[in-house]
C-alpha cells in the first residue's frame, strides 16, 4: 500500500499533463476570442455650426485655388479673365457648392458599404465550458473545456449579388452629384446673365431718359416759337416721367441679380463689387435636335439614375431567387472531457420552416416591372423637356434675328430723317423721336440676345449637354470622384 501512492501520483501526473495542455489551449483560444472581439474606439465629431457661415463670409472670387481649377479644366484660357462669364463662374459655383459636397460625401458613404455587403457568412470560433456534477475517480476537476468552429456555406454567391446592389446604389449617388453640379452651374450662369442684362438695360434706360429729356426741351422751344402745339411737349414730359420710373425698377433688378449671383457662388455680397461680366455664354454651335435628344437619353443624370435603379431591381430579383437554395452549416469541434478527447463534425441544411419563396420572388418581379416603368417615364420626361427647350431656343433665335432686322430698318429711317434735317427739311423734334425709337429697338435687341443665351442655358440643362469643354471635363472628374477644391 505505501508503494501505491507514488504510482498514483505518477499516474495522476500523466493524466494531468493533457489537462494542462488543454488548459493552455483553452487560454489561447480565449485570448484569440478576446482579440477578435476587440473594437475600435468611438470618437464623436461634433458639428461646427459656424463653419459654413464663416466659409461664405471669407470667400473671394479669383482665389488661387479657383484659378488653379480653371487652368486645369481649360489650360488655354487667360487667367484671371478680364471679364467673368459662365465659362469661369460655373465651375467655381460647383466647386464651392455645399450641395455638391454633400452629394459627393454620400457617394463615399454608399461605396464604403460594398466591402460589408460582399462579405460572406462570418465563421465563428467558440470556447465551450462544461461542468459535471459527478467526478469520476482520478479526475481532479468538475470542468471540461474545448474549442468549436462554425461556418455557414451558401451554394449561391449571395455576397456578389449584394455587392452588385451596393454598386447600383453608388451609381445613383454619383448621378446625384452630376444633378447637383448642373443645378449649381445653372444658378450661377443664369444669375450672371441676369446681372449682365440688368446692367446693360440700366445703361440703355439712362440713354433713353437723356434722349427724351432733350426731346422735351426741343418741343417746348417749338411751342414757344409758335410752330408746335403745347400738347406735344406735355406728352413727351409724361413719357419722360415714365422712363424715370422704369429706371428705378431696373436699379432694383441689378441689385437682385447681384445677390442671386453671390448666393450661387457662396460668396458675400461685397465680393462682387466692380465685377466685370462677359455677355457670351458659349460660342459652340448647337447640334441638331436629334443629336441633342440622343445625348440626353444617354447622359442625363435622371436617366442614369433610373437605369441604375432598374439594375438594382434585377439584382434584387436575383437575390430573391438565390434565397430558394438552402445554406449548409459545418460545426466541427473538440472537447476534452475528463481525460477523453471528443471530436465532432456536425453539419446541417438551413431552410425556413415553410420553404416557399414564391411570394418574395413575385414581389421582386413586381419591383422590377415598376423600375422598368419608372425608367421609361424618365426617358419620356427628358424627351419632352429637351423638345420644349430646343423649341424655345429656336424661337428665341428667330426673334433675335427678326429684332435685328427691325433695328436695321429703324436705324435707316433715323439716318434719313437726319439727312433731311441737314437739308433744311423736317424738324429736330422728329429726329429725336426717331432716335428714341432706335434706342428702344436697341434695347429690344439686347433683350432678345439675352433671351437667346438664356434659352441656350436652359437647353444645356434640359439635355445635360455641356457645350463648354472645360465643364464637360469637370463633370467627368466629379463622376469619377476625383478631388478638386476651390475655396
């Protein structure tokens, strides 16, 4: 009996050695589990509500970053320009637009979800602990321990389909960048055109007031000489008063257009003091109506977004069909149970209790049909908008041409009256009236030219057709997600 104890100790040592190894393995597995569960620290980011107002307040036109952007888009232009036009103001408005920045951030947020969507089922590693109330002879603990592993395998690559869904959402987000860019550029170009037109109309109104005041002086002199009726100069005086009131309205138009341009460029009102504007929007010839429509149907952001939505509906249907196929689970494990090495290899097929997917597939089919109808509706809306814009532009061009012809006839008539007056026939008052008509016709021609340029901008916007190469390059840069900043 005395000799049995050492043998039991040795036997117990032999038995406890595997236990120690298993315990060490358990410690390692637990450490691996804790390492896998480690998380990144949460860092809050408070909003700075004064950032955007301060950015607007300190903004200036012609900053170095803005000129660098313009030089990148069109290396051939002279910078800074002697007079600013839509060619320069449009890209700057886009670069400074908070809406464009938000749309670009949404693209990054959507694209960031692709890696998560493409992931397959995440394998799990566990550490099992078991407590046995009964302890067998020779056992030194009630506890048993062992690691386990579980993996879910899908015969259909659903991760690929989910990644394609995120790709479609990313395309939609990119089209929103284009849409906001077009809106920002259009607002700046229209405001610049309105400001230029208001300034020119104000100058024309001043010239008309001077002419009619000179006509009033001549009419009063003719009345005093007894060669004209007093009603003549009185009528002219009333007309002069009307022109003075119209001049006040045009002063308000200049202020409103200047404020609109400052807002479109995200600049303070003081940043546009003394700004010289160029009248021309673009000298590029417009394509035919068919070519404009074809471009719109393949490049308009709304059409591209509807096409991406249809692509998403297709992948949504593919995901619903893939859900018919069951998943397979594999759960291998190991357990050390009081000196016994227990290995297991479990598996199974994961199916819902009611394995019917017809309702989900039918719903996905209905969503795809709705996406097709939405795409066709967007096409129809773009076609209608392009046709209306093209018709308005053509009508504006015809009116401008007709006004040019009328101005030529009126100018020839005024020249004839001046020639007759030089020959001693007629009166100076009649010549002044002819000059007033010529000034009014010149103002009409100015308005017709502005209307034509405005119609051209509307057509560019309706067809998403950039007639300037620089802005076309900028749109490509924005769609690719490349960084261009103008502060």
